[in-house]
């Protein structure tokens, strides 16, 4: 396919002078997509995460004392929700959880009205999980509040990419600043249901900018050829597709396994037995092709399908560290969202 | 009604191959005379000075959604035709996906009743199957008698081979075209934009081009099998190179097939979706740049028969939703001429008379709207006066439509409508 260009007629576009339905500017402390972060932002978030993590709880607790953070979850979640909640509470903030199953969302209230309601109730920041790609943009534009994207449909899961980065850096003993060369020489394979994965997108949009080479691996229905073109413009390394998992493993220092998202398959049928044969992270395969690689998984895992217990529970596995790192990263994101990051840096 | 004498204008009537300074007299709702400047004398006529303006047949849009009956909060026949008049249109063909579906003479007559307060002529298009359910044909004879000019299940494409064949045969018998919204909906479940790298990055499911081209190819195969010279297939809002090529090939083989292209498809590509802009969501979706360029080429080489807007108004609260949940469609009546001139003439140097043909006599011919899209003496006095060089900024908020869902808000367009006359009445004046 030819390279996408903007239609030449885009030059005709001008700023509108006439009134239109009111749209707020996206609050700059929002995190909707990793593409909105500069490498300097990434570095500051990681630094802030370190700092907040080390701080004595009694002092940390004063940082956002009684500030109001809302968690708006339209999809079930264990890790992300709990970790955002713990992060906010560790900073002293009050949290309220609104989920689709126990709110007016069930009665048909729109995302816009739900957001305006939370804002009227004093929310200073909304953490949103939605089954719809792009929903955080809508919430940011209709409320004007800082919005943290806790996963939107198949689009992105930026806090996951940041906690994955923190995990990778710590496993590889990389310290120092975040630059286009931070992950130079590192090859990472993301294997599985790439098509439906917001985690894969956020990692593929972030890590190549730090110099990591990213291999995407999976069967064609779960990994379309278009995927390589997700490569960010300022990537210093490329994104490739390798359908042979063994070959991908043999080149990788980091292996990120993904769950098959049965709830998003939308009529796609998959031979799970064949899938296991070709793509499962099992002890034999890992021992043969990637005996030293760090094994990651954003969860939830389906043990026995994409990964076996032996691999998930092995010393190679960084899966629990990922979860652990989530709290520090999310503390930093919430702190940043409430506009007080300057104080923390001093 | 007082006769109108339009003087000092430059008259372009592609149907009569006129492209010259001419005066034109409208009387008794008809075009009464056309002659060289100063030649027509008529003491009792109201004089319109068209100095610096193009005088052309009123524009014809063969694909609009006026939302009545049933969805007056989006648009009414009155508001939609007022927007049409402001855009220079004097004839619009209204799609049947109303509530209830226009599948009966009663609904057709209701739409045509004077109580609807249409500013310009409305030509209803009837449903091809009852309730547009794709199962049983509607009664084409009585629909035509009530005023229907074509049949379609627009938005709910006819997928079944048998029912599509029946529709083509029945419509051919009484001289109605069958319009197909070509989308194999089995391939587009849950999709909200064009398939490709942009959709992948945004995490949206994409409609493959084969969903359009495959159904066009199927329809053309049925048309060939029927082998009836009267059978006429019209492909609505064609958006892909593959479908355009299928149409070209069928036409070379002598099949009676026509197609239309919407301004947004030849002006924008899938990148316009940006960060989930629901005003760039429509069906068929904005395609790749390669498809957009192919449509331009098809327009320039004459493969495309008509420009049609697919004017599809939606209320603000409907578009202000998550991208996947927002309805498809954008308004188009007031931006069509300005986009066509800016892009086709401005960027691609298409002669103005050919741009006008795509908006007048060619669409009128596609749906057999006799006397429309022409200034032939004796035809209904449908005229538009516009300044072809005037650049202006399109503001959706100033639209006559009830809805504001357009990706062209704030764009600088070229070609500003000055006066629109429908059957001898001035229905819009700047």
C-alpha cells in the first residue's frame, strides 16, 4: 500500500470563527496516548515514580491530601483499577469508583454526562477504562479535566507501557536518562493477540523511540500486516513481523506474552490447539530459544494457553514486578495530572 | 408570479452546451427565453443583475437524507431543502431510510405534500424491499405512480442474490433504477472506519475495500445475467478504486451502470479521522489516499456520472459519543459546490462547465429527472447564480440544516451561491 499522505486539500482548512458545540482543550496533564509524551516527559514520570515510591508513607500521604480522583470503569479490571486506586490513596487522595454495572451508565447515561456529573461532584482528575477506542479523548474534550487513560478498547494502555518500561529498565539494569538510545541493542518480542491489544499498541508506540527493536509475533488474523506501520515517526529502531515464534524468541532479550481476547474476537474463530503449538510460551521452547530472556505478561494470563505455569512462575518471569511497578508509575501519573509535579521535582 | 429576467451573467448550461454571456427570462415557472446580452426585452419582469456571476441550472443532488418522517430532530424536509437551496440545489432525491421506511405510496405522498414546506423540489426514492428488510419487494408500480424516482435499501444493502435479481428485474420493467449502497455488511461487523494502518493505530475495526467492490461486482454479475437493456444499476457513494474499476469494466461491456461520488470522498482521506473525530465518520468511510486519488481520476476521465452529497444530518448529542457508537454520516448540501469548485477546478483544472455538469444534467439523467439540471427553454425555472471565484469560509453554525455534523467547518471554499431560484421562485438569496 502507498504511504499515507494528508489530502492536499487539508490546506483549505482554517480556524472556525463561528460558534460550534463547545469543546474543551485536552488538559495538558492528561495521558491519553504514549505518543503525547516526549522522552523528557517519560524520564520525569519515571523519576517521580522512583521518588514517590521511596518516600515514607506518612509524608507521601500529604502530597494529594483529600484531593478528589474519580475512577470511571466501563470494563472489568483487577490490576489496573486496584493499582490506580492504591496509587491515589497512597498520595492521600480521596477516590470514588464508578463502574458501568452499578451506576446510571446502565440507564443509558452518556460518557459526556457521566464526566460532567463527576466534575460537578468535585473530581479533579478522571481515570477512565472504556471498551471504546478513543473514549478518553471524548471525556477530555467534554470535561476539560485531566484524564488518565486506563485502557480504551483496542487503542492504548499508556500506564501499562510505562510500567513495562520501568520493569524492563530495572531487569536490564539500565539507569540514567531516557534517550533515543536507552534501549539500543535490545530486542523485544510481543507475541499473541496483537490486533486486539492496547498494551501491544502502547508498547509498540513507545519502545522504538527509546531504541528498542520490536518484533510482533502472531497468526495473521491476530496480527495484520498493517501493524508494522504503527512505528512512531521518531522511532530509532524498527518494528517487524515475525510469524515464527521460535525465531523471534532467539533474537529477544524481552518477551511479552499476550492473552487472546475472546471478548473482542467478534466472530473470528481460532484453532486454540494449533495456537498453543505455535505460540505458547512453554518451558521447552523458552529453554531452547530464549533461556535468558525476561518474560512479561500484562495480565490477565490464561495459564495453559498462551503461557504455562512453569514459565509464568519461573525466575525469568517479571510478571509480578510489572504489577508492582504499576503502583509507582500510577502515583506519578496522578501526581502529574493534578498539576503539582513541580513540587515533587524540587 | 412575476417573470424574472437575469441579465449580464455568464450562462453555463452543459446540457445545451452553452458557456457564454447570456440573458435568461423565467416566466410561469419555466425557462421562457435565452438570448445574447440585452436582446431579451420584458417590461414587467423583475430584473436580477448577474454581473460577475455564473448562471447555471439549479443543482441536483440525487442522494440526501431529509430524515422525515420520523427524525425531525435531525432534519425536516423544510430545513433540509432550505439548506439545499442555500447550497444552490433545486432538486434533491430523498433516501427512504426514514421512520417508518418509505416503502409505500402513502409515505411518498406524505413527503410530497405541501404541508412539508419544501423550499425546492423533492424526489423521493422508495425502499426496494418492504421495510428495507431485504426479503420482499415493495410495489414498484404504485411507488412510481406516487412520485418515486428510484428504489434502494440505502444503508441496508441488498445482500441476497435472489432478491437483488428480483429487484433489478421488477425495476427494469417499469423503468426505475435500482440504487445500491454497496457494502457487504458481513465483512463490516463492528467496523467504523476504513481498514488499514490508520484504523490499526487507532484501535478501530476497519471496513475492507472488498466489502464495497465485492458487492458491486456481485451486482454487476446479476445485471449481466438478467440481460435486459432496461435494467439500470446505480452505485451510490462509490469510494474505492476497485469498485470504480468494476464499474468501468461493466460499462465497457455494455451494462447500464452509473455511479456517484460524494465530495468528502474525493476531498478527504482516512487521516481526517484524526483523534476520533466523529464528524469524519460516515459509511462508506473515508478511504486511503490512493482511493481518493482514483476517485479524482474517475471524475476527471468521465467514469463518475454524478457528484452526490449523501447529506446525512445527525443531532449534536448523537455525534458527541465514542467513535464506535456515533452514527455514520455528515451534512453536505451547503459545502458541495464550494468543495467541488475548490478541488476539481482549483486543484485539478477541470473546466467549470464540467464541474457543473456533474452537479446538474448528469445526476438528473442518472435518475431520469426530466427537465431538471438543464436550462432548456420550457424546462422548470430552476436556476442558480453563483460567484465562481469568491472564496469564503464555511461555518457550520450558520447552516440552514438542523444539524452541524460536518468535517468542513471553518474550511475556505471557493464558489459562493448568490441566488437560488426553484420553479421561478427565489428560494435563497445572499
